[in-house]
C-alpha cells in the first residue's frame, strides 16, 4: 500500500484534459530572427500550459501573406499570430501608434510601459473592438531597438537625397517619408531584398542587423545607415482570434498573456548578443560600410514628424481618424513628458561611462 501511494505521489501533475491546438502564424520568413522570437513565445506557452494548450507555429505565407494576418485571425482562418501592429496601418493609421510611434518615446520599453501602465492597452482595445470591430485580441511584446535608416547604393548625407527616392518602410514611417519627398513602397520582410536587387526600390529599411544580414541585404547594398527617427520605437504584437481566446479557461488565457511578458524580456536580452555580433560581422567580413545618419537628416525627420502628426490629428474625414488618433497621441505625450523627464534627469550618461572604460582600448 505504501509503495502504491508513493507511485501516485511521484506521478507528474499533468492535466488529462484534451489538448487545445491553435494554429499560430508569424509574419516573418522562416530564417529571420523575428520568426525565432515568435518561436520563443510559442515555446513558453507550450511549456507552461501543462499539456492543455499547444500553439503550432507557422512561417509567413504558410496560410496567408504577412499583411493578411490580422484578417485571417479575425476570420478564424488562423487562431493567432505574431507580427507588428504597424502592418495594419491601412485599416486605421492609429494602429501604427501601437507599433512605430513618433519618437517622443525614449525607447520601446517606454512604449510597453505606456501600453501596460499608462492607458495604452485600453485605447488599443477601443481601436480593435469598438472602432474597427475586429474579432481579435492582442498584446504588445518585445521592445525593439532603434531601427536603421536602411540600406542604400550611395550614402545618404543630406535630406535632399530622400526626395524622389523609392524607399521601403511601413506604418507611420510611410507618411513621414512621403512628407520628406520619398516614393514609399510597403513590402513584407521577405520581399525587400529582391526588390532592392532588381531596382524596384532605391533604398530600404527592415529592422536590425541580424534580420538584415540573414535576409541578404549585404549582398545587394553596402551602405548601412544606422540611427534614425523614422522608427525609433517599435514592439511586436501577439494576436488571437477573440472567440478562440474567450473560449479558453482563465488560466490558459493567463498563460498566453504572461508568456508574452516572459518572451518580451528574453528577447530584449537575446538581441543584445545577436544584433551586436551581426553588426560587427557585416562590417568586418562582408564589406558593409556602417555609417550614422547625419544630423541634418535626423533634424529633417523630426520636423517632418511635426507636420505628419499635425495633419493626422486634424483629419476629421472619419470618426476614427483625427479624434481617436489625437486621443492616443495625447495619452502618449502625457506619458512621455513625465517618464522621459525622469529618465533624462535620473540616469547617468551611458556614453561617458562607456568612453571611460573602453575608448582608450580602441
């Protein structure tokens, strides 16, 4: 009897309930580090769900194209997905405020702070459920570092060079570069390098050194302009069909939400290693000319941001345009004014300390 009791106690506490399997597609090519980040999220969900829930990860295009993910999740063609809210910019420009915002946030971690503790999530739900009536729920996750100005055949040294440039970007950055005179083309990640190689576009940004390297940018352009205000702040978005999500018990809904938080932290740690290594490798092994974007171009971007925001806040062509866009911007500015002031006043200079310890070593 004692032995039998011991055996029962030693049995792992695994639920015998039937496993719910959800098809979960990313908006990223299989080989991109972004798809790896999606896998990291899926791995956490599957590990913590105790056998009751399993996400099955698919790469972009497996069921729908990257830009069709939200529609597919809303319709139930897919159960969920991993992408960026800026990809739904065509439905409502306010979506980009939850992805690639104006650079009043100091970094993307401040964007996530606003979303979860500054009223951003309620505004996101209002946009999804009340304004667009999309049958989906979502979370923001994964703070991204500043994105590069991008890849060019010739370096960008003056704002005037942007005029007439056929340039790839997405979200509000499209409005920004249109304001600066570029001809903007929005393409999903897997289509950018072929378009640059064929001359369909003259320049392009995607996101980061690791993605850019694996997608093949160094093979078609050698000038990599880093530092930019067009997408200084962005995070990922995890989506689920609302009906499928609501049908889950509360503890599995919690697993989906808290796994996004856990994956967000891990991603911010992992990219420190990967992005820094790949930036050095492109410069040292692939002949890439890595250059900071000149100050006049950065100043021109900030001035263009003022004009873009003013136009969109004043656009009363639909109830969801100007009034709601301004409502989100006001919420973000209130957060950024207070939090940005705290960070700038409170934090000692990273540049001063870095130069003290490392500049003399070369």
